[in-house]
């Protein structure tokens, strides 16, 4: 079951240097505002708590969904491996929890 992005409480993260919203739900792409990009995240085979790959869609080993205002450069293969210890972190200082809060906080900052 996919959830409406506007009804989810997210965690704010930085992924690959880019601010993003994260949820462990699958999100209905049609509910994502047109100025935002949606990616799904895969977890490592050996550790379900270790996010390790981004793609436009994940079928197996789904970890969660992220939304960004800036597009993330995916290679031609359509997925991007990353190191969660270096490329993934949670925002603890005044984090956004909704799509509306995130868009307001980062309005005009997307490149």
C-alpha cells in the first residue's frame, strides 16, 4: 500500500549532501508535489537497517522513500550505491516533518 506524501510525518535527512525527507513507507508518486523528486531506497542484503542504494523505484529489499527539491544524479543504470555511514544522516536541529514544512524551509534553495 502506498501512502499520500501529504499525510506522512517524515524524518529530515541529508543524503549525498542534499536535504531530503525520509519515510519507511512507500509513497504514492501522484501525491508528491511537482517541484519535488521522489526516490526509493534499498537496504543492504546483510543488514536491513543499512540504507545502501537509491533508485527511482525499488522492488526488493525496500528500505524507504525520500523526497528532495534538488534532483539527485543517478547514473545510466538507474541506481546509485552509497555508504550510509558517510552519505546519510538525520537532521536533529529543527527538523521538518511534513512536505509543506520542508518546501517552506528550502524554498528558493534548490539548484
